[in-house]
């Protein structure tokens, strides 16, 4: 799919919105809360400023290259529904991002 947006979060993760080539990956919550995009979340990429996330990233080095808006990529990782944020679908954690 194509990268729509990229944002660094306080927990050290990066939230990427992807316009998927397979629209069946998104649900109604993705449509209403994520502009119809699939959330892609590489973990422990940036500096952690959220205190309850410090231990989760301690000693972990993420090697996933973060794409730029407009890039077309293939994503590998765990496909889950994020029940803590209303139930949108996402790939979290991301294990690889490959340019197309």
C-alpha cells in the first residue's frame, strides 16, 4: 500500500497510516477514526517520553526503516484489532517494511 501519514508517539512507537491495496484490511473504526487507513506501528523507534512505556523499550533496538509519506511498501507484522483505541485494525508490531 501507500504511506498516507507518519507520526512519532510518546511511547517511542511510530504510527503510520497506510492506504492498503487490500481494502478488506480496514474496518468501520479505521474509516471513522483513521481516515480509512490501516494503522501500521513499528515499536520503540524514537525517544520514549511516556513513563509507562520506558520499560517496554529498555534494551530493545528496532531495525525497521521508517518510510516517507507517498512511499509504496509491503508491511510484515502481526495483524490485530486495537481494542484500547476503539477497535481499529492495525499491524502491530511491524517486523519489516519493504519498499515496492
